[in-house]
C-alpha cells in the first residue's frame, strides 16, 4: 500500500462531489457549526458550514437542502444564490488515504447561500433531522461572513475564501426583515 503522502497515490484519487450551505439570518450573519470533538490533528474542534456528499442521481441543490436539514434540522429557507463555480480543496498529506473513507484526495463542492426564514428553535444540532441523522456539530453560532475564514481548519481556508467571495454581497442586500434589495 502506498504511503499517505505519496504524490502518485494522491494524483490517482478522485475528488468527492459535495455541497456546502451558507445559511444567512435576516441580520446578514451566517450559521457556523463547531464539529464534534473526537477529530484528530487538524480536524479537532474545527468550525465549518453545513456540507456533505451528493448522493447518486441527486441534484446539487436537492443535496444542499438535504444536508442542511440533516445537520441542523433547518427547513425554513429560501435560496439566495449559488456559487458560480465548483470549489475544490485538497486534504493535507497526513489525511490522504485516511479521511473521507480513504477514497478521495479532497472535495469538489457546489455552494449555495440560503436565507433562514424560521425561528431559531428550529435549529437543532444535537439531534438533527428529528434524530434520524447522527450529530455532526457540538454547538453553533451566528457570525459575520468575513470572520468564518479564520475559524476553519487551515487546509480548507482557500476554499472558504472563495465561498466568502461568492457570497460577500448578500449581507448588504438584506434588510432586517430578510428581504433582498437590488
């Protein structure tokens, strides 16, 4: 078996198709979840947006809505915008062949921005999706979009910078009722 930092092994591995969700509240802040403890190294106690894999024959938008519900119990949303391009990130050498079931070199993600239209009581990271999905976050908070990049594990920061760039205009277009102005 090749070592995890073997460049040939990395080059022969595909990217995992995935979606990411940026959930804005009516004040222009974004939801960010703290991953459950138990990760090792770069993955321990990291923050991130809801994200996950695209199932076979599933459209990216449908996958995003499913993942958002599975990780947060949130369904009261409207689509604000989709990022124009897929955003990629590579795993660090020590995680290649280990993370993502050992099958992928990183992820290719389609990102969507949603407006949260519900009540905060709808958000449940402890028992998401009515307890039918294992919890992925230990806690959550609202924060400024620009602050997220500094809370992300280092190997995802470049990808998150692209996500922030894709959606940077949204907070300025929201009024406190969650309405968008053009």
